[in-house]
C-alpha cells in the first residue's frame, strides 16, 4: 500500500479526517456499484416483459413495481448513508480552528 508522508507525524485530527474521507469514498463506490446493479437487473426485467407479455390492457407492467420499490429503497438508504453523523460538525469546527492558528 502506498502511503503519503509519515503517518506517525500526523495529528489525531488529520488521521480522523483521513478516515472520514476514506469512508466517504467507500460509500460512493458502493453507491455506484448498486446503481450499476439496479440498471442492469431492471433492464433485464423490462426486456423480459417486452419480449414476453406486451398486452395493452391499461394495467401497470409488472417490472414497474419492482423498479419503483427498489428505487425507493435505494434512495432512502442513500439518504441515511450520506447524512452527516452526530460528530461531523464537531470534527469540522476543530479542523477549522486548528488550521486558522
């Protein structure tokens, strides 16, 4: 693993900020992966529907239910994951005051 600088000389605040940045990047990566899975699976489901059952009775196609529930669930999880934690403001304010010195 490549490290930049000597971590022994970094303050605990810098290490905490670095850990938060790494966690944020991992959350973003998981989000992108989940979007790719969502688009792929729903694309296949809609393709199956188009190729097998294209009756026009005025009803909602069955893949729409799956897409809507999955999208709603994903959006609510994304909102919870991106919401700042209880200590986020305290860490930001400490880093601003220490950098202003």
